[in-house]
C-alpha cells in the first residue's frame, strides 16, 4: 500500500463504523456532521481507494465488496454489544468534533481485526526477481 492508500483504508473503516452507528444507534445527525466536517478527506480517500482497486485489480466490484465487508463487520460488532457499540461511537463522534486534527489517529484506533487492511508484499516473477505488489493479507498467506 502507498501511504495515501493506507490512510484511505483507515478512513473508510471509520466511515463504515459510523454509518452503521447512524443507522442503528439513532446517530444520523452526528454522522451527517462528521461527513460534512471531513468531506475533503473522505472524498480524497474515496478517490485513493478507487485508484488502489483499479491498480491492483478488481476495480469497482472489488471496492464495493470490500466496503460491504467492512460494513458487515461493523454491523456484527453492533449486534454483539448494542449498548457498548453505540456508546463507543457516541464517544468517537464527540472526540472527532473536539479534536478534528486527530482524525487519522482516532480512525486507526477503531480498526477491526475482522477485516484486515491490504498490505505491501513482494512477489517473485518467473525469472525469480522480486517485485512489489499489494494484496490482502489472505492472498499473502496463500502465496507462502
């Protein structure tokens, strides 16, 4: 992953978690404020994700699948502990409002282990030369 792409994935995880909170915790107003406040970062992150999936393969279908997986993981987290999930997201909305300069660090703290970020890895060509590529963690494990 490139630096900008890593940030985009982290922001997308945060946005999906907050979107689930908006729909299932009656936090729509807080979510709308979040989107308006961080629209430039979210828009740039969306562009970076689109470019990433175009570059590594899969295009929009792969991006849509990944975003759906993130939302499903957030939904499962909410289902496992509804009150805890909603309390956590209220606190997150509050912290983002109070400390907007900490967007990425707050977002990174919310990453779930259920959905991993793609990671940079090296693959060998048929000539045995290592090349840099990016692949989801599962693909890296399958190559080993």
